[in-house]
C-alpha cells in the first residue's frame, strides 16, 4: 500500500522556517515570504528554483495533508523515543528473570510497531479519494500554484545622484537612460523639484499571476553651494578671475555648469554685481522657457 504524497522523515514546518505545529496562518505567511524571496523570476540565488519548488511542495502538503502528516510524524517520533529508552537501559546484574522480561518487552515492542504500522496504513486510506492511491512527484509542484491568490509585485524605488552639470546635459537631451531596464525615460525640469517619476510595470515581478510593480525614480541633484545657486530656472555662479583679466571691455571665457560662456567685463564693473547671460540658465522644456545665467566676477 502506497503512502500519501509526503515523507514523515521530513519536517515540512522547518522547511518553511516555522516551528513544528505552527498555526495555518503562520505557515501561510512564512510560505509567502519565502516564495517571494526564492521565486526564480526575482531571486538571484544560485539554487532559487530548487528551493522554490521545495517550499511550494512543503506548503501544499501542510495545506492538504496536515492532520494525517502530523499524526504520523508524532507516532514516528514517539517510536524513536521508546527505542532510545530501550537502548539506554542498564545491562548490569542480568538474570534469567531479567532476560525473560527483556524478551517479553521485545515481543510487546514488535506488536506495538505492527499496530502503529497498521494505523499508518489506515490513515493513508483515509487521505485518498475513492480508494485510489496517489504518489507525489516533482512534476506536481506546479499544482500548488493554481490555487494561490495572486500576489502583486512590489514597487522598486531608486534615487539617482546627479551633478548639476550632468542634469543640465540631460535637460538638453530630454531623456535619461536606465541601464538596468534598458529604457529611456523623460527628463524635465520636474527632476529639480524632487518629483517621483513612475514607470508602470517595471518593478518587481508578481507571483501566481499577480501584476508587476512599478519602477519609481527620483533624482538627487548635487549643487556646489560655494559656487552656484539655483533660482527657478536661473543659475547664479561666482568665479574668481585674475586682476589682469578684469579690465573693462575685456572678454573672459568661463567654464560653467552650463558649458563654456563668454562674458565681457562691463565698464561699471563691481564685484557685488552679476553679469546676465540671457538664455544660458536651465534649458527649456515643454512647460518652461530657458533660464538665464548670472555671473559674478571676483578679483583673484
């Protein structure tokens, strides 16, 4: 007679990371957590697929055959304890009477073992449908998935650090390339306002038919506050220039976050005033016009 599709030598509770006899709710929560961790579409662990199948099988057994499995597991454990007790009995002062007693004990143990084996068989019969026996194989792992409630994938949140110079370059391009996804996303002035951009369906995969999560992107634009300041779309920059260059009417080339800019030293030059360079602030996008650049020249 075949045993139902479980092995009483295996602690299926332990496979799911919970204590033996844990309640059904605890088992279910543990299964979902481990299934998400080892799902082949998500996990990068080398043996994720094998672990995922093992976890799915353990959960299916505890869902369908928990009562019979626990009963047999407990019987086997009690048997082992009794055998251990017999083996630890002291051999000293043996007499014919003790030997006879030992024989009777052995006979009783064998009778008890046969009785328990018969109970196993009866339990197995109770777990089969219409008297038919079912033998478990690895191909049946997938059967557990059909009955699982879909689990939607989680959103993936990531913040990309950018220098102000690179952010201005991206504004000119109008897009940002995400290597991990191999996709381009729109890049506009909202990135400077700490807006969260959402790429639908690009997050973590769902389980059991659940929809994937979204990919949420933010940008952390780093600005050298000792040299630059942003005001809406305008950029204010401070530059140290040699005295020989600060002559009225002289052209000076400045290396700025917006690129190379040429400015002419005004006749009424003052270190407290800014020189305006129109249209060289933050680049325009679909909602904003280009900002201006304001340069302040300090004597070096």
